C-alpha cells in the first residue's frame, strides 16, 4: 500500500494532520517523531508523499527539502508552515512536485494536495501566494527602461508589485532583481507583465501582476518580437 509520511515540529499539529489524512482510505498514513528519522523513512519505495510541518520555512528547512528530494527523487513533498521566506518560495519554483502552503489551511486543501502528490501528479497550478515586502528593480529588455518596485505577495509562478518609480505596462518582458532581505542577497528572475492597475489597494500607487518565466521561455518570447 502506498504511504504518506507526516512529520511536524509541532506534535499536536502532526497528530491533527495524520487524523485528517486518515480519511484517504487508499493510502497508509505514518508519523515520524524525530526529524532525524525522516530521511531514512522516505527511502522506502512505498512512500509517495511527505508532509513536512515547520513553524518557519527558511533556508535550513529548504536544505532539508533538498536532502529529502535527493533521497527519494520521485517523492511528493508538501511543506506546511505559518510563515515562508520569499527566497525559499523562489527556490522551490525549480523543484517539481514540491508545494509550500501556509496556515490556516483551506477546507480539504491538505487532503486534496496529498492525494495528488501521492498519485504522482505534477502540480503546476498549485501556486499559493505569500505576503511579503521585498524591494525589486525591473529592466525592460526591449528598451532598457528601469523601474523600482515593492513586491507585496509572491508565488512560485508570479508576483504582485507596486511601482515606486518608472513605469511598466502589460506585455513588458522584464529582468527582475529581487532584494531578499531574509538572506541579504539578490535574486534575478525573468518575467512578463500580465496586467496593470493605475492604483493598487495597498497604497494607491500603480500596481502590476508579473508572471515568472524560465530563461528559455523568456528569450523565446523576446526572439518572437524581433
């Protein structure tokens, strides 16, 4: 029988998650008490999904996710946290079948995600947004115009920004330099403006929705415009 492993730093939460997942009759639910035992537990070929509960999804936890993936490359991983660092959300953007969600969870959200991961589905559409306030600079690759922005929420697939200076418009292909405060580093991503508003609901400044793109898709789109 295929198995879902549940580990959480909070043991009450761990018991609650395991109880909720027990409604999945086709799957076996096992809990791990010691975090050091997770890596060995997931190497069992019957384990299809790991629910990894942490208070704060930051760099140390991201490294653990990487180790879990190395130990079992086909494993689906669901990170459940109360808070997530933007750098970690950007990092898992490159990992297939790794999903991070924040509490409080929506109705049936946990069971639906675990069932899909256990079945081996690739959850491209599972793009939870996370509130944040990160400074970013954008550069339009077609005309070199720049803008300074604040990112107010971000997911694996995109972000909402307020434009502090400069302008962006729908369709712009942008290089986006994000100042990641949590690790004091800068991260460069590629993206396209998919919509704009003259006044955002946060502070009334112009706002824009950005879609992140792989480098291949980004430069492919740019070549189509030449």
